[in-house]
C-alpha cells in the first residue's frame, strides 16, 4: 500500500511539474509553430485539445527521463482510459482472429437477412491508437448503420515495424471474410474502413485482396483522411496546414518513419524530398504531384517545391516507402482498377488532405466509383471528436453521418 501511495504522489508531483513547465516554457515553443486557421469553427476547442495533447506528451517525457516508463507507453495508457463499454443496442465481444485481438460490435436487434460487415482499422500514426481509443466511433458505426463492426487491435510501431500492422489487418480481414456467416454477416458485403493510419491500412488491405479468387470481393473501402504516400511532404496541404494541430507536417513524416523501421534519423531528408532518387520520383509523378491537385486547393499560400535528388545511402534506408502495401497511392493501375466502390473523406485543414485528393483522382481515372465528402472546416482527427461532450465539433458529426 505504501508503494502505491508513493507512486501516486510521485505521479501527481510529476504531473504538476509537467503542467507548470508547459505553461512557463513549452507554450512558447510548441504554440509558436502551431496555427488555428480562421476557417475552423470553434477554434478555442481545438486549441484546448492541442494543449491537452502537449501536456500529456510533456508528462510522458518527464516520466521517461526519471525512469518510470517511456513517453510512448504513458501516452498510450492515458489514451486507453477513454473506454465506455456499455451499450444497450449492441453485443460487444473481445476475441482473437489469427492471433490478432479484435473487438466485435453486433446489433442486438434481430435481422431478417444477413448484415453487412465492417472491418475497422484505427488511426494513431501506427504508433498510438487502440481498440479503446475508437470504441465510441465503432459503436456509433455499428448502431447507426446496423452493421457488424470488427475493430482490429493491430501491433504498433516502433516495437513492431512494417509490415506488422498491415499483416495483422490483412489476416484479421481474411479470417472474418471466411467466417462472416458465423457472425450473421453476408461474406459478399464486407467493407474495410479506417481513419488516418487506419485509412492507409484499409487501402493496403483492399489492394491486396483485389482480384483474389478464393474470397468474395470486398463491398467497399471507406478511407477517412488517409495517409497514402511518403514521397512528397511538400504537396499543397502539407505546406498550408504544416502547423495545424493535432497533426503537424513533421509529425506526419515522423510517424511514417516510425512505422517503416523505427528510425527517424532521415526525417529532414524526407521532409525536404531528398530521400527518393529523381528518376523514381519522376516516374511516380504521374500519380503523386501537385499538378493533380485542383487549383482551388492551391490558393491558400502554396509555393511549388524544387525537386531534389538523393544519395544512394539514404535511399537504401527508406526504399520500402515505395511499396504499395506501405504507400497505397503507388499501386499499379492494374490493381487500382480492381478496387471496390470507395468513400473518401478529407478535411481542408489537414496535412493529409492531398493524399486523399490524389487517391480520389487515381480511383476515378481507373473507373472505380468514388463518393467524396470534404469538410471545409475540418481538421485531422475531427471524426473522433463527434461525441466528446464539450469538446465535440459539429463537423465531426456531419462527417460521421456521411460515413454511415
């Protein structure tokens, strides 16, 4: 008991110290690089969210420095405290699919026919996020769409590097498709869905399953502000929204490198675009280029970026960024043509906006039906704020309604 009390007091002391440090020092550094655009509704709420995220990171860093736990584990612990498991309309179970933890949300009401199934992959930059962080979102999708939702607790980076998360999502999806009828789901009516990094995983899984003869085709893919490429972090949205919380341009590249191999030593080269050889960059320019972004999305301060070449040594460390299962925007047309009907949600004030716009164009160019919904006042992560009491945003609810 004495040990527990001591740890509690220590934690409180560290938290207070972290908060004081934040107020007196960190704000001058972090907030000088942040920007709340005038187009965001209720900007004070977004600023509060940003403060909360920084406070959590600061406390985590202090705990790491004094040897209690790592910053990453502390942030994960705090995120996982959000769960609310009671729902009178749903039966919720925690299971394992092929050694992958999943949480299944099944409507309790009887159905005259087999339901649709939704494989959901959570966001969090492949480093954060869990079954708990997206509990409310998955419950809402299951309830409002009367679908069986399977949330996948894939392995996280940097402990588990690429392709661990992708493989977990793929294996869990295949398992569910083979056993869908056991859960009252039509095997031919299964959709993959994900937000942010989860949108990346959904797109990668969808591409891998395209054309497989041993499984029914996926019914659809739902990509919520997905991150789909790591060739160009100087597209218009990365420039325009580089300091818009909660996802800064530098953090987007950092998370991708953490997922790739847990090593961010080449972050500067990735940000400036000198991590991919010129010939490869020009080859993929047919798909990843500001030239394919509609002009109306460039008017907000975009400046063309000069293409830079790279050294062989740097490319050798990051060359897997050209693999479609890591960066789905780089898949060949023959694969894209086989993809199912798609829904893509983008936000104006999001560094990942243009990844979604470029993928929308690729799908449409290859004859894939696309429904696109753009939140003009939205920012990255806004869908998960749809039901957070006083920190909720109307745009988050609008976006969710369109997803449903």
